[in-house]
């Protein structure tokens, strides 16, 4: 694994040198460099291309941010160190102005170098939790969930370092909310159900999604996702299933096509004759989010019955 990582680092450093040389060559010849940001890396998500150029005033700051972050990434790779997105922000807080500017710059670099974010040695602070019938190790640290299956463990940030995965679980249960995860822990759910329970505590971070992908690839277990029957729950489910729009370039490494929707469906209200007072009406913001999700072409193509449920959700008053 160390040899593979060293080879990846060398390849990325080579790409960085080639990119900067081309940039300097254009500038030395009086040309404005064109930087292509091609987001068409997933067949499941919309394709979008951008060309960044110094001739467009709105692109100048974005190019500056990209180059500043690229220099930091180069140093991390050369020294074989890791840094968080927040660390990068605080290196040039005035130039970056806010965290989302750094996030976009990192995404741009991943697309330029055709790699995943963890390949850049850039990590985010993990927030996911796991419990159940699972044992693994990460950078010398052992995670023995099997010994106490109802005890929560943080999902490691360096998912690529995870090895020695052992499990006797029969399935993986992903829950939207930490409160549900904690309720299952308090009820000793994993003592009577041989499973692995994961939560991303709302919208899942990259580590949680990569960890889930790793477990499914390694253990070949079915995975179920329990979310609220509302637009936010559906969006979180879609993030696990299809990947996020922001990380479209990395969707094939993060998405989990095998995951199944578990919980109450919008059509259940009529199916089981639920009283209207049991249902919360959608707010204007909820309706806007639902309409936006209905525009996603991959829903109709891959999960038409999910799209139907979303349409029913929008019609409910």
C-alpha cells in the first residue's frame, strides 16, 4: 500500500509540474491561460464544463485561490503529510475570505488532476459514527465494535488506511440522524440484530460515504438507508445512492448503487389511511427543494419509483 501511495504521489506531483509549466509558458508568451474544469466524470450526474481565464475578471480570484491551494497540496504530497480543509483556509484567510472558497478550489484541483480528494492528502474532520458486528484497524489503531456492538465508534478519516476488516453482520443499516442512531444504541439494537449501523449525522461527509463503499465492497452485504419522509431525508438518501452534485467528479468512488430505501414512503399515507393531522405540510422551501430534485435526470433513468414517491410528496398538502 505504501508503494502504491508513493506512486500516486509521484504521479500527482508530475501533473502539478506539467500544469504549472504550461501556465508559465502561456504567461511568458503574453497569452492568457485557459483552465478547463470538466465536470463530466459521472454518467449519473449532469455534465458541466467551465473555462477559467484571466481575461474574465470574475475568474481572476478563483484562479488565484486554485494556485494557492495547489502550492499547499504540492507541499503535502512532497512531505507525505495530511492537512484539513480548515488548515488550508487558515493559511491564507484574507485571500480565501471563507471556507466554501477553499472547498471549491479543492474540487477544481481534483478535476484538473483527475483524482479523489484524499489523494491530495486533504481531509475533512470526520463526523460519521459506526457500531455493530465489525472489527477493523486503521494506522495501527484497532476498532473492535464486536466486543461492544452497541457502542459508537467514530468513522476514521483516513479510510484508505483501513484494513483487516472482519464482520459477522448480515446487513448494513444507514440512518439519517444521530438521534435515531443513539436510540438504536440505547435499545441495544445490535445485540439482537447482527448488523452494522452507520450514521453520517445528516448529510454524510466523504469519510462516511467512502467507509460505507469500502464495507460493501469488502463484505458484500446488503445496505438499507432509513431516512425521514421529507425532502431533506430524500436528498440525503440520494447523496448515498447517486453521489453529491458538488463531488460529481468523484461519484463512482462515493456512490452506493446497492443501497435500498427503508422507512415510510409518501404513498404510505393513502395506503394505510393515515389521518391528515399526522402529516406535516411542506413549506415553500421544502417544495422548492423537491421540485429541484425532480429535475435530476438520473432519478427517472435509474430509480423511477423513487421519483414517483417524490412527486407524491410534492402533491401532498
